């Protein structure tokens, strides 16, 4: 596992210090740094995160938090085929569909999200942050 795709809501948990979720995403970030795998997001997620934080807090904080997250994640491009696949998909939420197809097209096998049901139509492994942490720790035990 070289890279793991993170749903934008999980990144928001981190940037907004949302309890009780902040603990799990912080642990995942620490594991990524220690185990040297990339945490990745869709390019549209960065735009959405900046907008949401700007609305909830202010534009200065949004800019600061965007810079913070860009030091921790790799941004995967969303292109024409990603959007085409998302539009044609059976996903109920368009943003989730875009993230799903962005993850597939950029070679991911796992999406980490708190909203597993939103990705029920995905061909990828969909894990909650807690499930992902357990999986990583299990792998560590066997190595």
C-alpha cells in the first residue's frame, strides 16, 4: 500500500478539529508519515475544503488550513473521464462519485470515509478511519 485516498469529510474532521473524529485522522496522518505511504485527495476536495472553512470560519483561516493540508496530502487530478464516469454512475451524491472515480483512475484501492454507505456502489475497498487503523496495525503485527 503506497497511497490511500481520503474522503474530503475526513480531511474536514482534521482541519476543523471535529471531536471525536480528530483522533482517528490524526493517527492516520502519523501512520502515513511513519510508514511512508501517501494520503491523497481529489483536486476538487481542496477547493471544497477551502470554501467550507471560509464559510464556517474566515478566508484567512481557510487559506492557512489549505496550506496545512497541502503539506500532508497528495492531490489527485480530476479530469474529463472522472466527471463522465461520475455522471454515468449510480452514486446518489455527485461529489462522492467524483472522489470515487478519481481514486480509481489514480490507482487507489482504498477510500477512507466515515460515510461508508455513500460509497456502496464503489469497486474499491471502503473503510472507516477506525477500520483502516486496525488494518494497518494488523499488518504491522505480521511483519
